[in-house]
C-alpha cells in the first residue's frame, strides 16, 4: 500500500452514510497516509426548498466543521449556510467561503501537495486548486444514466465527465462495462472492482450467531435486500412478488430515496403488506448481521443504463455470508455465473427464490465464501496503490527530464 501521502477525497455522500467503496478504500489508505474526506457541498436550491418547507434541521445550516474519525482519517463538512450556487455574483461569494474554510482545514492538518481523489463529473472545479501531485477520477456508475437525469442534462453530465477524465492522471472504473465505455477518455483507465471486508461478513454468518432483534420475530423463510433503496430497484416486481407469496417474509434494510412516480406507488404497496418490513438504516457494524439473518438475499434491480454499468458491492457481501442470491439479469450478477440465481422474466422472482432456497447446501455456501475471499478491500487497495505509485513515478520522470514522454519499463525507479 502507498505510504506517507496526503489524500484529499471529495466524496459524493456524507461520511455517516451507508458504507460504499469510498469508505472502505479511504479507511484503509488512512492506515499509512493522511486522508481528508470532504462531504458534499450543499446545493442552493435543495437547501432553499427544505427551508421553505420547514424541513431544514440544525446541521443543514451549521459548519464548516472538521472532525477526526481516527488517526489519519478526518472529515470536513462544508458550511450549510453557504450552499453552492451556479450563478454570479452569488457563485463567487459561496465559492470563496467554501474554499477558504477548506484551505483552513488543510492548513490545520498540515496537508501538502495532496493526491486529489474525485468521484463525480462536476468535481472538475477542484482540479489545480491544491497544488496536487496526482488527480484520480474514480467512476463507480454511469452517472448520465441516473434516474432523474433529463434528456437535456444528460449531454452536460457527459461533457463534464469527459473534461474531468482528460485532466485526470488516473481514471478508475468499477465494472467491465464502464471500462469499455470510458477507455477512450484517458490513456490510463484501470478496472478495480468493488469488494468486501471478508472476515467481518464471514464471522457474522457463523453458526449460533443470533439475528438482530428486529428480525428475530420474522417468519421464515426471509428474503432480504440490504443497501440503498432507490430508483435502481424494481419495487414493482418486489411488490407483486411479496403480494403473491405470503409464506415469504421480506426484509428491506437501508435508506429510502424514491423519486419516480411508479417507484413511489410500489413503495406504498410494499409498506401495506404484512409480510414486508422496512428496517431502516443500520450501522456499518450491524450490516453483516442483517445479511446473515436472511435465508436468501435479493438484487432486484431494474434493467437500464444505470444498472447495466454497476458493480454491486452488496453481491460480494452476500457471498461472504454464504447466502443464496437471486438477482435480475444485470451484468454484475451474470458475471458470477451459477453462484447467482438469475431472474430473466417479470414473473420469475418467486420461483427463483424457492429454487435458490431448495438448492442451498453447505458446499454451495463454501463456494460463495470462496469467491468472496478472493475479492477483499485490502486486495483492491493494493491494486490501486500499485497504479498510483506507477503514475507518480511517471510524473517524476517527466518532471526531471522536462519531457512528456513516458519512461520505458527499465527506466522506472
């Protein structure tokens, strides 16, 4: 793993969110480096809408704040009272407030020439502002395929991404589909899939481990989904299946953010069913216990541009717990072959769930854990570190030689 670097990570979500790959990667890098995780800069319009609806809470208008999670790992929260604006002159004012507070945090921590780690297309505004030694653009989704992206806004997102990718020193993608679509944006695009904290999840599924209290009373069998409950899920399929199979209990664990009309309707239908429970957001330490308490695990994604490019982190977590997995036919699930029961038709979910449960065995559970054991976050961070070290070496060579050509293999130090 790389050592002794300062890493400035601009994240797409808050630190106290459900854990995604950025949490896993930055936590490990912080063991031998210093990491500042920058939470999202609030947007003006959503902030004003919350204020008008009296939905704003104290933290919406607080900050800026710098806090330490553990040694080497710090979190910066921008000022909620100075949300990001896109129009002058307010844009210049809020940007000055934001950058001033962030620079004070960097000075307090003693950060110098950091590695800049960016996750979203609109983060190109941060490139070149921190005397950074390296710029990494980490693509985890096909962002232009997100639900709610209008036809007019889609090319804008794509243009921002192209501009950022071309300015980056290294572009990281999480799926082969993203690699195929992004490889022309930069000469240095690498594929680093998601992974799992294997030991933690495998331990949670050990024999004799009691289920979480709010799952203990659920009738068996239990089909569970653990993760963000958003518009990438086919909630209509779930509602239809849950209604038709009362013998199954359904546990949905995670934050709910549904924006589409059909999604909201299906959400209401699910909430009305006696065999469906929404169990809310759980801490990172509790998530393995909820997966372990399920009889089978679900990946009920819609089939669209967003999900066709996903590398579902939760698949690795399901497998690490040895659980049978039933998924719609998205590439991330298809890549796992016979380890996942695929649903190819809209009426097949219930049948696939029954088959997955009936065909489960200790041998199959060991096979699933074996695959998960080969895909750990420690291994992924080592892969990222090797790519970062190589890129830093190339940049040092070019700086010393005054040339833009890359060193030959034997010339790399």
